[in-house]
């Protein structure tokens, strides 16, 4: 603290996370820690699910950290209510909050949902279901919206009985959702899950009911956590450019620490659809080549 007072800098960055049981967030923390270490900065971590917002607020106000990265913010976050965006060294990473005027870095979740819908329809899936979640987080809200809009545009639509909303994004919730969907008179032939753990629960639940993935049912997740590539799941999913997102968030935060009044920057990076065994490794059919004009 004395060194920080003399230098005017703590050389420490705070990171507020949530849902550490979900593999995405430990992976994100690992990337943040590695990049900060290379820059000679320390990382202090708080878990907002267990009261972490309050100590993070105090640390920023007292100069214990030079700035804070929020990885799981929503409009209801205590940190955003207590810390004004203007003049604060705060960056939102992964989730965005439109009415909080800070630097923000995300991936294009609207486009990710669109990609999944277009892929499933192009590959001939007819009865497409969605296992979604509470739309409080921008990531979930945008994935669902992009998926629904693309289905509507493609003339498929999403009937209410093909939608299940998870309250907690757990493996058990995915199993419960797929059980209800498979009990329908006309069960789906494809399911999009808004994160990978829900998708893995859906895969295990479907197999437990005798359904074969991908022969009887296709399942797609989102985030491409490490387990998604394991042979037991081999899950088709949407991959976020995590290293790039983290790098850009750190760059924006360090620039903000030096220039508090600079214009706010929002960055949205493209995602990638990763095709694996849960959809039979089937690539979408190539678009027909345009016919040559007659001379």
C-alpha cells in the first residue's frame, strides 16, 4: 500500500467473476492472469456470487487496484450501481450492459445464435428446439435472439413447446429439459443449448432415454469449453475468441487507467462454429455456384 501511494499506482488489476463452477470462467481467469503476468501486473479476484462486488468496489476506491475487469456483469450488478462509469477504470468483458458507459469487450452472440440456426436448417433439421435461460445476462439474451430471428427468417420458427428455459444452467437442468422434449408426441430432431454444460446434460439425458446422438438427435452447445472436445461428448459448439477478448479488454483497461476522460470503446469479436460428432460432423451444404450469364 505504501509503495502504491508513493508511485500513484498499485500495479494490480481486479477481476470480478461469477459461476466458477462453469469451466468458461476459470479458463477466462487463466488467460487474464497469464497476460497480466507478462505485463508485470498482479491480479486480485473476487467472486460476485459470494459477495465479491463489495470488496472489489472498496479496492478500486482505495487504490488497492488500478482498475477492474468485470466478466459476468448484468444491469443488476451491485458494482455497476455503486461505481459510476464516467472517470472509472472499469472494463466489461464477455457480458455487456448497454446503459453502463464503460469500455466493453464481447463476442458476437447474436451472430453465434444465427450461425447455429442457419447450420441446422441447411443440414435438413426440421424440428428444432432451444434450451435457453434467464435473459438477465447479455450473452444468453443475444444467443437466443439471434437463433430465434434466424429461424423465423428461414421459415422454420420455434414453437413454444420446443422451448425450455433453464434457471441455473446446470448439467441436471439440461437432462431435465431434454426429458420433457423427448416426451413430446413429435420430439425434436435438433436442440440448441445456450451453453455447453446444458448441452452435455441434454446429451446424457437423451442417451439415457435410448436416443442416439447424432443418429436420432443433433445437439449443439455454446462456448467450446475444454470438455466439449472430449470424446465422450464431441460436441458441436460455438467458440469465442477468448485470448483476443482478454487481450483487448486488458489493453482498454490500461489505456483507461492512463486517460480517464478518453472516449468509451465497445468491441465485438466474431465467433466460430466448431462442427463435431454431436451433429455427425456434417458440414453445411455449399451454396450453389452462380450460373454464368449467356453470351
